[in-house]
DNA sequence: GAATGTATGTTGAATTTTCGACAAAAAGGT
DNA sequence: ACCTTTTTGTCGAAAATTCAACATACATTC
């Protein structure tokens, strides 16, 4: 039925739940498969926050626009990741962010209440799923925390270095690819794009950084 | 036995769990009561992140210091609130923050694994507690999100106004008390203290703000 | 391969923050 | 009431960001 079993069984939401139970779980959640083109809006700011999504293919970006049209990129979700679960589980009415597809994306959507209201079928793995969701939510919170730590630095230089050091740490080596173009990186770090470019050049001249396009190397 | 039943039964961790079950639950969690003086460290950055705390009396502050001694105030927890649960539930090894008592504080501590590893007594409300914890964690995440939105503004003025507008919204009126002194507010907003004082004065002169000490009024 | 559009790097002027220093005001202790 | 300590407000110089404008590099399309 579903083309994405391989992806789904690796999703943290279904951790410790055998693949053989996946069909039952998807039925229990009443998931709907949706396709989005690059740039399309998956959830719009202000919508009711009841839906949770799982990325099957592609990638989505969680972002926000202020009065003046300045974009803030909060986070991203790629294959197997959940999105929207924080807002749905917190029980707020309206989404404070938008979710935008950054590539052609397939996603599975379902209503959060399917998880939190104990399911009528009393399916065996429902319990495990709530525990998985707890861990996912906590880890998402940790991500927000890490971003806050980065943008808490006062200067463009310090924000950039904090970001690059984290990327290097996650990659496990000093060479890594940054998943943003310059404008998006500026929107993630909350700095000016041209100032960011200037700072990258400066770090390059100082011999601290090597980079071509999105390939970075810390020295 | 415990002096804080009134507080605990109102804690979101024990929502939907009758007071008559509280003693059993506390036993199941193996909670330990601890007292901290004002300024004392409850958890230190770098410690193993396995403990969860509940504030019974007083207040704690979640904060971080960088290399240069600049403090960042991430959040606060007061009577009935949990702290540390995000890091414990995310399953990370070391705490990325410190928890400091801002007043004389009593707290109940317990190990996160008491919640996540199903309890040997199979106590009836364990399930409800995990669900409560999921909601708490999601709401905590939302708080982080709100702070990120505030500090994503570029100028001291915009950060301050965004913060004050949120406080007014939460208070439900234009007069409210800010729970920080000037230095702490600056550390929460990620701005310079003297610049913050200057900006408050400016807003006052412009007739946008009235304030005496920690009493603010938006006009 | 020429043309078009987008992304990136560079620069200078205006604005804002930062930092240190200091004075005034408030709080705390004896 | 006095002294001490902490908090808060103010100021000016140095540093950094922002903003707009422009040049160059890169991609895509026809």
C-alpha cells in the first residue's frame, strides 16, 4: 500500500514497533498521504495546530515572517522526521510558524488526538508511540535550545563560528556541507546576509576557514 | 509526610491523578526532597542529565555561562513547575545548562528513568504521568520558541517591546510586573544592560511606556 | 552560447550596540 | 540612622550591524 515503509520503520515515532505492526498503526492514526511541490506551504501560520506530519520524501522548513517580511528559519525536518508535533502536543490553538517544502515532498499527516486520546482499538503499540513522541518532543526542544545558544551570541562572527563548530561536531570532522544558501543561513542565524558574506570572506582571509559554495572547512 | 501536597497535586505532572494516589506515585518515583538557599546551584552544567526536579517552594532559573562569563537566562520554574525534564527525556549525557535557585527553594528530585522505564509495580497512573510529561515537554518547547522569537529581533528596542507585549498579553492587561531586575532582563533578552536602561528611558520619554522599578505599563 | 535571472561578494554611510566609567538611587545590615 | 553594597541611569568613544547599491559569479533556459 504505502511506498515509504522503509522510511517509516526508521522514523523515531515507530521506534521499537516492528514493521509488521506498521500497517495497523497507520490505520490507527488514520494517516493521509500528501504531496507538496518545492516552495509549497504545508501548514500556514495561524492554522489550527492539530496536525502532525511525517516527512516521507523531501524536506520541509519551519519558518516565520514578521511584520516587515523578515524571515526567520527555525528548523528543518527531513526524511523520517516529524513536524508540528510540538504545537499539537502543547495544545495551542494556532500555529505560530509556517511549514514550507524546500523540495518536492511527500508527507503523511494525522491528527494529534489520534495519539493522545487512547485509541478505541487499544492497539498494542499505542503506548510505545506515546513514549517515542515524548522523546522526540524533548529532542526537538533540545534543538531549539541549541539554536538559541547560537543566536544568543552578539556578533555575526560569533554566531557564524558557533554554528560552524556545531556543524563540524555533528559531522564528526572539520569538512562539512551547510544545508543553507547564504540568505537562508543569514535567516537561521538572525544576521544580515551581506554582513554574513563579508564575515565569511574575513574568516577566509584570516585562514580560519576554507569554503567553496556550501562546502566548509574549519582550520 | 510531605508538606507540599497542595502544591504537588496542582503540578502538571500529576494532572488527572487524584490526590489520594499521590503518595503511591511519589514512592514509585522515589522522590527525594532537597532544600537550596538563594543563589545555590541545583544542577550544574556538565552534570549527567538524568534528574528531574519539581519546585515545591521558591523558584529556580535555568541559565548558561559562556567562555567570557556572559550569562544567558533561558527560563524559570516556579511553584509546581518541572525542570530538567527536557534534557533527561531527550536522553543526552550532560546538562547544557545550570539550574540556580533564585530564592530559598525546596525541590523534589527523582530519576527520569523511573518514569520512562515502566515501573515494576505497574502503578495505575504511570501511564497518565507519561502523557502529562509529553504535554509539559511540548509546552516547554513552546516557551523556548517564544523566547527565540523575542531574541530574534535585531535591536534592543524591538526585543524589549516584543518582551513587554508578551508579558502584557499573558497578564491580560497593560500593567504588569516583570520578574527580572535590569541585569537579568538584559541576560534574558541578550542585550547590554546599560543599553537596556537607556532604551527604557527613551520609551518613557516618548510616552510609550510608564514604569517604576519592575512595574511596567504599556500605553 | 547568448541571454536572463539568481546568488554571492564588496563597499561606504548611517544607525545601533557595546564597553567602561561614573553618579545617583535603592536596598540591606548593624 | 549610618554605612556598605547593589542596582540603575547616563554618557561618550569604539566597534559592529544594517541597509542600499553595485559588481561578479553561477545557473538555467531558450
